[in-house]
């Protein structure tokens, strides 16, 4: 495992005291969380900045929308012993793409234990890494339960810290587990990802089967800073960053997830 120190951009306040460590790769196991080896790569200054949030810009009414799925609030997994003070969330005008990740942690967990697992992820990213919050906007477990991740409001375009160079105008969905080649991806999980993506992209009338033009904000991504990249509107982490995340098994399921999400939006 190679650790590479990288400055994530100008930071303010106590978050400006040290660089953010970007982990080039993912390893398995919950111990990896404590070692800060996660697939939530790409802070791009989205983590640690204390900037007062502005109200989202007005957008045209969406035509192809989907029902909002049930989302467990962060208050269900973030307890008083784990939570800490943080700056206000940052927002974009809308979400035009979704990046799918895996947490690279064990798959054989009890779904009742998921709040504790998310606390470990949160502690790993906000502890030694000194991030201001968990990077993922949402997390989905193998039973199909969707959890709110990063603070700021699930209905809003919260700027996350999940995909190097492409955190703006996107949402990060993390599948809890490791989905490398040969792994079984639970149908309940893929259905929940499709429901979440259909709803989130539907707020801006974005087709989950389409493509979107995003401008890279960091040369550590697959694209040099300032490069306009054409990416799937529902993409794997590896579409924007040099990683195997979300794993070969989950990557293979993305076409079916896109199709299902489009159906949920009422598209043909």
C-alpha cells in the first residue's frame, strides 16, 4: 500500500493545518477503515472549507421524476460520542451525475449493525484524515436500506468528497461491502441504488442512461484540471479516478441499474 500526501486545495480554519492524505487504492476489511483506506477519494477542497451555504439556484421543473425512496437520517448512525463540530455544508446548483462506490469492507454483516459500520467510516475520514464530514452523500447496505451520509439535506445538491476532480454537481452513493470480481451483489442493494439515483437525478430531469459533460477540478483525477470530460450520468468511481472502485462485480451491474433507474423515472 502506498500513501501519497497531496494538498487538496486552500482550506480555512483548523482544517488548514495539514494536507489531506489521498489513498491511491482500496483495501478490504473494517480495519482498513481505521487505517483510513477507503474509496472516498477526491476532496478537491470540498472537505474542510467553511463557507456559508447559499440557497440553491432555481432550475426548470423536472419532467421525468421518481418517487423519493426511504432514507434513514444521519441521526440514526451518528451518536453524540462520535459527532464533532464542522463548518456549514457546501452546495452546488443541482446534481447532474451520480458516482457509485463500494466501501471495500466485509460483505457478511448483519444489517442491524450498519449504523456502527457507518460510524467507523465517518471516524476514519474525520479522524486522522481530518476531513470535516463523511465523503459519501449516501450509503446503501446489502438489505437495500439507504442511509444519509454527508450533512446538508438529502433533497439538496450537497457538495461531497467522493470522486477526485468531480465532486461538484454530483452525488456519491457508497455500496457497503466489497464487490470485486466474483462477489455477489445483492439485488436489494442494486434496486436501492437505482431508486436513489432515479430520484436524485430526476430532480434535475437527468436521464440515468445518458452522459454529462463535467469539468475536472483536480489533475489527480483521470483528467487534467480544466479538462471537460464526457462521463456517464450514472458512473462508477473508476470513471473519474484511477481506481478499481466500485469493484468489477458492481461495475458489471451498472448498465442494469441505469436501465432500472430510467424506468423508475418513467422513461422509455
